C-alpha cells in the first residue's frame, strides 16, 4: 500500500510520480517491489529494504545520503495476545517524509487522521477602496504606514515533513508509555500470584502446571521488557539526532566518501547543521522533550526488568522449596520401610537354629517389632517438623 497524506484531505493511493507532487508525507505499508521502486524514483535515491531496516548497527539505523536522513527503529506491535517488534523506517528530506513499515500501527493512523483534519484558517480579508475612488500617493503612503504600525498575525505555515515526523515520534512515545503502564500492572498481578497464597490453591496434582504457568508469565514479561527497551533505544537515538540538527550554521559539503555501505552514517562524519532535513527551533525543542520522556521510560523499563529477574528468582525458589518438601516425604517413606524390611529379612532366613523358631509368640513379637520400627521414626520426624511438627 502506497499512500499520500495531505492536510485537509483523506489519504489517497499513489500510482504515479505525479500523485506525490506537493505531498509532505508518503507512507509505504508493506510495499510491493513495484511500489518500492516508485517510491525510490520519487525520493531520487534507493530506499531501505526490510533487510536494511533489520540491521542493528547504529550506522545502519541512523544514516545520511545525498541530503536525506535515513532513520529506522524496531517498534512494538500487538499480535493476538503477544507483543512483537517490527522495523519501521523514516526517510526525511527537505520536501517530504517517507515512512516504510510492514505492519499497521495505531500511532500512524492517529497522525494520519490529524493531518487529514488539519485545515489552514482563511487569510484575513482586505477592505477594498470604494468603487471609483482613486487614492493619492500620500493617502497610499499613509495607509501603508498605519498597516505597518499594527501587529500582524503570522501566516499559518503548511505542515512540513519535519512536523509530521515529530508528531509521529511523539505519538509513538505516548503509545510506548501506555504499554509500559500495562507492563507495570502485569508485574503487580504476577507478584501477587507468586507471593500471596490464594484462597483456592491448586490441588497437588496441578501444582506443577500452576508453577509452569507462572514461569511462562515471567518469561513473557521479560521478553516484553526486552522488546520495549529495543524500541526505546532506537527512538532515543533518533530524537538525539533530530534535536541536534540545526539550520543556523554553514551548510556541509555535498558528497560522501567512497564506501561499500549503501547508507553511510551521518551522525559523526557529516555535520547535521543546516542540512536539508534539519528541523526548526520549535521542532528541535519538541524532540528534546521527547528524548527526556524516552530517558524516563528507559529508567522505568530497567526497573521493570529488575523486577522480572526478582520474580523469576522467587518463582524458582518456591519451586525449589516444593521439591524439597517432596524429597522429605520420599526420604521419610524410604526410611520407614527399611527397618521393617530388615526385621522381616532376619526372621525370614531359613536356618534351623533360630531361637524364636518354636516360640508360640514369635509371630506377634516380629509384628510388634515391625510396628515399633515404623511408629518410632514417624514420631521422631513429626517432632522434628518434617510431618507438620510441634508448633
């Protein structure tokens, strides 16, 4: 899908280069090879593919080529009950913003709706001179002087590609903040399930399944924190790059050094001041604010990741305690069975001269010994607390 977003108009499909004329935001959603080629012709240079967007090097995620900034980051997408990360690319030039994504995201839809609903206020009407009345040069000069002395309201500027990109990043940051809030509630519920004994505890035969469920929930929370951290890190790099781009310095020299890479890093080797894609002062301030928000969210993710590790250790500890209890029961059962077996083995030997062989109470004597050998260890284990103990 190849869409053009123009202020005051709904999104429309782009089928030729003429359809992109005057459009500040071009959106490629799961593009076909033909749409990718058309977007490259509109941009005037090759666009990153899915493999390029999946690169993890900093020089691949933030790069500059022929006056265009190529930015990419993984972004979370909820598929079913799980969150997965998919790459998103931004190509920012002086004329337009090109976004490349392979999954629909609510943040993009929200910004697209804002762009479609944006309309410029009408220009202030001027009062024409009465019909047939000709102003003298002195009257025209006086009118111009009065007009110059009055405060003029600034004309509203059309939406530019930089403003669309800033709005997208701000909306994505808000979306990630909402996801982190749900992560916090998820970890709180998981902590209660682990540490607080439930009224309807699972039966013995389902304890293992319950513990397995807890481990799966802890693992899912850890994966989610890791994916959120990747998205925050990518966005933080982008906001730093954009907030440091300025338009009030000498333009950098055009051209790039010879390299085998398709997209050469521009953060350290190519000045960002006065670049064609550079943002204005107000937009750079908004990017700095978004960067501070991302830093706070990164701290929250670190705290959540630490809590996940703690809950994992606690779950494994409770499982170990449960296993120790089972081993105690098996130890008691095996020890209780040793003494009666020994007594039965002694009196079951086929020797002629056994003292109790002809004794009329020998049978009951051996049964009493076996009972005592069972009762006395049970009493001792009970007093030690292995079977409930004495409080």
